[in-house]
C-alpha cells in the first residue's frame, strides 16, 4: 500500500461507488457532494463506478449533477462492462434493465428482452442478467432455457442486495442465483469486482488510487483487482461490526465526508 509520501509524489485516482456512498435511492448522503468537490480540488481523477446496471451512464451523470456533483465524464457502470464482452452483431437475450439494453445497442449488439414469448426459441449467443424489478418466473424460465441450450450466461454483477433508504432489497445477484440454479451454469461476471470493469476503469484513470465503497466483498475486492487501496464507509450496506475476519480496509469511516477528511488531512491536504 502507498505511504503518505508516495501519495504526494504519485498520481492518486479516486474511484467512488454510488449507492451507499453518494446516495441511498434518491436521498443524498450528507456531505457527499462537498467531499467529492474536495477530492476534485486535488486535481486527480475522481471516477464514479457503479454496479447498478439498470440506469444508463448518462442518467447517472444527470443524477450526480442534480446532487451538485460534476461527474466530468468519468461515470462507469456494469452495463458498460457487459457491453465490452460482445462483438457487434452478437445476439443477446436481455434479462435486465434499460441501461444494459442501451449499452448493448450502442455496441451494435442485437438484443431481445426475455419477456418476449418466443425468446426461448431465439438463437442467442448469450443471456445477460442484471437488476430489474419486473423479474418473474417466466423470465427465469426463458433465460435458463436459453442457457441450457448453449447461450453464454453473463451477469452485470452478483450483488445480493441493493441499498435503499428503507433497507436492502434483492439485487442482481439474487436474480442471477435463480437462473444459475435452474440452468446449472456459472455466469461470467462483468461488473465489480471483476476484470472487465476493472480494465475499463484502470485505462481511464490510471494504475494508482483508492476505491471508496460500502461493501467489503465487492468494493474491497475491486480495489485489489485494480491494485488500489480500499476505503470502507458505513453509510450503505456494511456496518462496523459486519467486517469479515481478515478483510481489513486501508481506511474506514462513517461516510464519504469523514473518510475524505481523514485521508486528505493525513496526507497534508490544506483544503
């Protein structure tokens, strides 16, 4: 890990999760916008990386702007990572939300939603699974049948829950688990903490930095995949007494504002 001196002599990128770090649902987490501005004032890249595949990156940037945060073109989603796994002209059944559909379309991929009655007979190269609230037994049946018939199984992420102001709700990983069970096939995962999204982020912001997130299993592992430090906040899914044995983050704090103050003040930041 980097020492304070090394931080001052190398570029230090900041990779921020969104749900549980910047906001909970539509509700901003107090102090988050000011903390982002403080990080951006260092002159180093500040990227926003989310496993939420439902919302397209443009809408994510608009939501950040509504919260007083200028994303500066550095928004990365698991949908982008999904799309990077396909060549133009591929045929994909989509068991996910509009963010996945749009990224695949922009990639030149032919898509069909699994809600279509004849989708099970469509000759698909792959099935993509992501978070969406319309998942039901029929979608599970069509998706798992296509996978058993030879389609690749691609997941946006394996997050079992999704944080909201009222507590966690089932996430993409919970949807994926039913399809994995029904098909008997293990998915290739595109989002955090896996290599497809790590490659996209590393190419954009560089080899050195810190991931700040609210999940040890996802954000902490993503930091290791990138070769970055990991800062854990307790404003989302993980509580202070939920940290697994042996999984000690480099920095821990109640929320983003506290973590940024702790980190930058310790490296001589004068803001």
